[in-house]
C-alpha cells in the first residue's frame, strides 16, 4: 500500500528524477512553454512556482538559491529580470497546464505547461519565425529565377 507516500516517482531513481526536474524547470523559465507528459507537468509546477517566488523576492540570498537549482546563468538572469517582474502583484498560480493529445508510441497523455502572460512574447517569436521563413522562401525563388532566366519558377511545383 502507498498510503501517505506523496510525491511523483516518475519511474526514475532519485538523482535522475532530480536532474530531469531541474532541466524541465530551466527550460520553462527560458522558453515560457514546454510540452511533456501530464505527470511531469504536475511534478514541475510547484518547483517553478517556488523559483518565481524567489525571483519576486529579488535579494541576493534568493538569487543564490535559484542559481543552486537552475542549470544555467542565463535562466537565473531571465528569472530575475523578465519572468518574476511579470507577476509582481500576483500571489501565486503562475502556470497553466493544457492537455493536448495521447502520444503515439506509448499513449502517454501529453500536455503543455506554460507561464501565464507569456502569450504576447510567444506570438512575437512565432511572427518573427514566419517572417524569416517567407524571406528565405523569396530568396530561394529569386536564386531559382536567376539560374533559369528564360523560365519563371512555378511555386507549386515540387523541387
């Protein structure tokens, strides 16, 4: 019986579980959104919320505690300069977990865990990627037109 044995084991030993959660927390702080299994999302949420609370305190001791847990200096800097100020007046509940689909290989339920209020930044990133993609496509079409001066390239033709 598992009575009063709380916490998520995640099918891993202690060191592997701790390293995996540290990596997930670091990725969430750096990227604002991560797709993983629901169980990992639920195990990660309290840790990320504690990191954001440390970021809201903003003192040296909090910065050192965050640095001891997060994997990169970049994640610590982003936590204290970008992520934590976003939630200055919010008393908690900084994350959203959205169930997405069942993974094809093992039918694990997948979910997206994301920071609230990061939609604006994520939309800007997606828009920049789309602009870069169209610019690259135009350059490729221009190169094809220069290679074959007599024929205009057909955008629907297969390469």
